[in-house]
C-alpha cells in the first residue's frame, strides 16, 4: 500500500512539474543599456531575474542586503555584461513540431498539436530539443507551433514557450488554422478552398440555429403526445365497443351493412436531436471566442473574403502570408486583423521592388495594421531573422517598428502577455547585443536563457 501511495505521489508530482518552466535561480544582470519596451530605453540597466521571470528593471542597482537567521549578510548575485539587453524575439510562424507528429493519422481538421507535445522529461524528444536550442541561440523566447502543412483545414496549432529542459510548453487555448490558396496553382482552386472555409462556418452557425428548431419541435412533440394519448383512449373505447357489437351480432348476411372498424391514431415521432461533431465544435469555439483563427491567404480576392468572414462571425483572426495585404491595408486596419509576413520571402531585392517586403511592410505599418515578421517555417531561418530584419532597416523601414514586429507585436497576435517587453512578470529570455542596435550585423549578439 505504501509503495502504491508513493507511486501515485511521484506521478502526480511529475504532472505538476510538467506545467512548470523549471527555472529556479534568482540574480541581477547589469548591462550598459536596456530596451525595456517600445520607446523605453534606459542607461545603465539592472534587470532582476527570478524563476525565469523579470522581477524589476532599473537604471540603478536596487538589490537589498539581507541578513540570515545566523546573522550572515548577502545580496542577490550580480552578473555584469557589456552591451544592450532587450526582450527575446517571438516567432509567430514556424514549422517546429514534435517528432512523428506529421505522420499522425488522426483527422487533420481536429488534430491538436498541444496534445502531442512531449512531457518535460530529459531526452523525451531529442530532435525537438535540437530545434528549440537552435531557436534559443537565435534569441527566440516563444514561437507558434503549426498543426499542419497541407490541406485547407489544418487543425489546432499552439503558441509555445520554452522550459529549462529546452522543450516547448503550450500556452493558451490553441489556434484554428486554415490555408487558402497556399497549396493551389490556379485561381479556381483558391476560390474553392475559401468556399470550403466559409462553408464550415455557415454549417456550424446553421447547426447551432437548428437547436432552436429542435426545442420548438420538442415542445410541439409534447403537445402532440398529449393529443395522441387522448385519441388513444378514445380509440381503445371505440375498439372495445366495436368488438362487443361484432361478437353479439354474430355473422352478418352477405348483403348486410358492416360497421367500419375504428382506426388507431398515429403516434407522433420523437424529434431528432442535432448530431454533434468534434470538427464542428472547434468552429463553434472560434465563433464563441475560445479559439483564435489563423488563415494563410495571399491574393486580394481571398483576403477580401477573409475580412468578411471575420466581420460576419466576430472572429479573433490573424492573416498569415498576406502577399497582397498591403493593397488592403485600410480594410485590414478597420477589421482589426493583424498580419504575419514571412522574412523568408523576396525582401526589397525582389524583381519588383515596389512590391517587395520592405514596401509592403511599410505600407501596412503606416496604415496602423499590427504586423509581425516571422521565419515563415523556413528551415534554419531562425538564425537569420535579425539579419533579414536588418535588411528591411537598410531598405528604409523604421528601425523601432521593425524591432516591434519581432517582439511585442507577434506576442500580442499570439495572445502571449508574458513576452515582448522587459516589464515585471515578463519572460527573462533576452537578447544581448553590442553596437547601436540588434540589426548591426558587425556587432555580436548573444541570447540569455534564464537559469
């Protein structure tokens, strides 16, 4: 019995620990400067870290001397570094996923990536750990893990943060993913796929409305059943009387009149309850605001219909890809739809420079659209995110807006309150860069992982 109880306690403890990031140390970092938040820079900078979170940020050393019960005096350890501290990057579009997940044979529409994340155990998923380590070395603090790569309906992806074991840990309720035109080679295919996306929302909405019809049908059924029972009683009496009269009369002459036998009343049918489905429940969850929605769409016609979909159902929706999003910048701003642009695309050196990434990014940002820059799922692009973003700065994009698009904006689009700045309670995964900005390719950059 004692062994069984202990085993249960160990199992329960491991489940609790699986929700913990695992960071435990408390210390203070002293740097030359800190980019605390958009437009907030301090010199010098002291950042206190405890259990993987920022405790305070100040331009002076706020450490306080403590006296133990034995009279020993001490302060939090101080780590001195050269350069500027800034919040870790947030990549809102990656292909990072657990080993074997792409081979999952479950229905793509209901596949939920967070259910397949490994437990927080050493060597649980070495391949995934190597992906996380590469991302962390590039300065990433959080990512979005996609639920799928193929098809128009891709299941439920998730935002994820990193633990001390360099494994991802899901954050939030999950995000429904759709792709419109991403796998198509012709306009007709694209139209077909956006029709499919719209259809599942219409069907889910109609199904919900059908419950009102079902409730009315149940009320009518109760009334019809009462009438049926009354008619049944009348029928039983009439049938009994008919049988008695027939028995007393005996056989009738061939030419005699025959009394018509009473007809039994028809019992009303029980109304059929609308059938539920897991795939539809996800759509209803999005309509109710439980899930965010990501739609990968690039051409103007598809994006217009995505905007209408958002308006029709009040969805919390983000546009991914957005190759022509700049042409609809005003409409996207009014609809409050954020855009995730790929850093792995054409950039300003594309054949048509006026439609390159730098121009499209500037148009959207100047219009007031929330824009995140992401690795776009390109293998190994994490290490080049700052370099590619630096090319945008070199092409004339506003440095601060580009930096925001790598930190605070993607955190906002993913619903990650604990990322994107160095305020109290935020993630202590940071980058340390030398030079005038993180986009200075000639200056070294290091990633700080909490201890």
